[in-house]
């Protein structure tokens, strides 16, 4: 018969000894977890080991009032957020005793959940990672607890001393006209130009291109050169190593992702808006004009540029290039379906390519990766359209950011704020950047670790170290209700993409629809002094003859193509640092 273990007799002295020992046991548990994660996972870091352990100890101590809680947060599904959901949430629980369910859903679903919470004032998630594109929405509706207010009030005692807000490269994108920081950047990526550097370097292709177009094959500086290169590979080259190749890649299916294709920010690349960084003033890249902080119109007749000549030109090029130079199946693809296509090896260039695809574009064995792990491709600044002027934004940069809601129960919001800070803390941020390649901290970008991986990332590190990066910005504060307005774009753009309407007709419909939403918001009077106050319609020529956007139609929308050697481009970046 197996002998049972002796039962310790309960005594008051034994109970007191247990109470005294419990904190030491817990302290060992959490400090052991910190050592394990710092040594095994959170390396490299811009902090040394002692600094990392000290930062982790702060989280353990700050979380004491919240141990045993379970919280829920949400983000879109990209590599960076997968790392947070699978790795960082587990590490946070072991370090703090707070269990986090980090849901991953589609970007449109994140916006829908957020919109539902704003309308109902009932908490769905304890914190959101949503794009800073909603900055105009957040600062007008008052449903968000601004981060800068939070850390001076409710979150004062649970704000990480080493958070170092000045180290975040996207903080200007999450700051409202009132100077308040509404969201905390968690990841960011840009839409850049992508091209097959190995093909562009071939002497036979270079000679053939120059013979046809009269200038060098290289990184296109303007849309004219991009169009020439697209035609060159699709029409004149056609095959490389026995495989059909194309000079352009895009997507055209009627789907919400078609809207992102334009709001992220196709018109800005053509030059449709006004000068101004991070966004055009008074007319932004959506074509929305503001007077002070109040939106006053989207259509040309109200001083906007959504259906102006530059926007029509940009949309026409989108339609023409998709039809003439992209694979036939691209017309029926969505964003997620089209994204992996360049990695398959048949695409020569792509004018609109998100750097979020970098991790997936560098996997060993891909047709676009050399045997030594270096890419056959490179990324570079987007070419600019004929309406673009110095001082304008040149493209889009996604900045997914932590957002705290007023409707969240305070204790749950506090626990979520701890987790949000953990996912961007210096202890973990460099490793997260190396996994997802969506950098948020200046210190991480300039680290030795990033220098070491730069040769395998096709220009990503060089871009983010370059002062040029400031010309790539998210949707700005001119857009007063991102959820309501963004959903209009894909429906009207699809009419042009499928040939149902001309680009002018489709954009006339979009501009009118945006004006209608602005009018409803004005009548509802729910956005305070910065809410819409629409201009009365005037003859389009009145606005087109004034300086700035909306801009009158150019007599020549295709100037001579201009290219630059990629190595020379890198030198320009480095000399400007």
C-alpha cells in the first residue's frame, strides 16, 4: 500500500509564516520570468540586460493591483500584431499576472468595432490598435481618452518612466490640432515603390530601354517614367528566362480594400492636394478642404479636390495601368490577394507597395530572393505625378496606434494601458521590429542590429533612416469621420475600375457623397467647433483659377520620363542625414 504524505497540521504560527513567505515566492516567480524572457526572447535590445530587467521589474510592480484580471484588446492581422498576440501577451501575463486576449481581425472589422463602441458608449475591447487615420475622428468626437491627458491624470502612476515619447517617429501623426496626443504608435509602414533591381541592372534590358525611350532604365522619379517602364516590361520584354513578365501590379475587385488603395494615398502621389506636412493645407490628399479646423467641402464646387483634374488624372492612370500592364487576373483581386504576387517573380515594378510585406518578401526560397538571403528587389521613394510640388506629402504611412476609450471601465483601461506600454517598451521594441519590420522608435532604427540586417531588407532601413520618410504620412485631421467617409471610396472607385463609369463620373459621385456626409455631420452638430461647415457651391472655375488645390488641368500631363540610379539615390539619402 502506497504511503500517503504527511498532512501538515495547521497552526497560527504556520499561517503567519506562509503569509510572510508568499511575497518572496511571488517576487521570485516574476523576476524569474523577467530573466527568462530577457535572456531567451527580448534580444537584441537598445537597452543592456540590467536596464531591461529594471524595466520589466517596473511592470511587475505596477501590475500588482491588477493581478488575476483578464483583459481583451484587438488589432488588425499583420506579422507585428501576430507577434504581440502569440508572444508578448504570454510574456506580459508571466511578468504581471494579467491575462491578455489579443484578438486579431481584419482592419475593416477593427474600425467597425470601434465605431460601434463610439456610437453605443458600451465597451467592447479594453484597448484598440487602430490606424492613426482616425485622428480627425478622435479629436472631434471626444470618445477617446487622449494619451497625453491620460498620463497626466488616471494613468500618471502607471506610465512607464522609460516610455520616452520623443523616441517615437510617428507621434506627429497621432497628435490633434489641439496639441494633444490621442494615440500611442505601435507599428508603422509606408507604401513605396518596389522594383526588381536584378532586372534593372541587366545590360541587355538597359540598352533596349534606352533605345526605345531615350533615357536610362532606373528608379522612376515621375509617373511618366513609371508608365514607360511598365510598358517596356509588359509590351516590349514580355518574357524573362522563359516566363511571362509584367511591368505593373495592382488590384481592382470591388471590395473595401479598393478604398484603402486610394485613401492610402493615391491622389497625394499624383499631387492633387496642397503643400503641407504631414497633410496638405487647406486641401488634403482626400480632396477635403478645411477652413481653420472645419471641413468645408470635398467637391471642386465647394473648394475641394476629390473630383478635380489631378484626382481624375490619378484615377485614369490607375485604370489604364491596371488594364494595360498588370496580369489579367489582377482586375479581380483584392488587396490581400494581390499582395503576394510580386514575390512570385513575374512583376518588374509596383508603384504602390506596402513595406509591411517586407518580412514575407525576404523568405528563403522565394523567386525574388538570392541563395545568400539577399533580395533581388529593392524599395525606393514613390514616383510623383505631374501635379506634385515640393513641400507636398508623397505617399502614405500606416501608423497602427494604441487607443484608449472613455467608455472603458477605468481599472480595465489601466490594465490595458500597462499592456500597451509593454508592447512598445524599449526592452521588447527592437526584437518586435526585427520580427515584423514595422519600426516605431528612432533608437531601434539607428541600432547596430538594424545595420546588420539592412542588406537583406531591400532599402527599408535606409528609408527609415532617411529624412525623406517625413513625406510619407497617414490620413490627417481634415477627415472628420473616417469610418463614414472611408466606406464611400471603394464603391465609387470600383465604378471606374470596372469601366461602369468614367473616372470623372465616378469621382463626381464620390465628391458629392462626401459632401452629403459632411452636411449630415454639420446638421447633427456633434463635433463642436471643428465640425463641418460646408461652403456654398460656386462655379468650378472660381476655385480652379485660385492658387493651390483644386488645381486646373495641365496642358501636358506626361512630361519626359525621369529616372535615377538606385545607388545614387541611396547616397542622396545618406548625405541628407
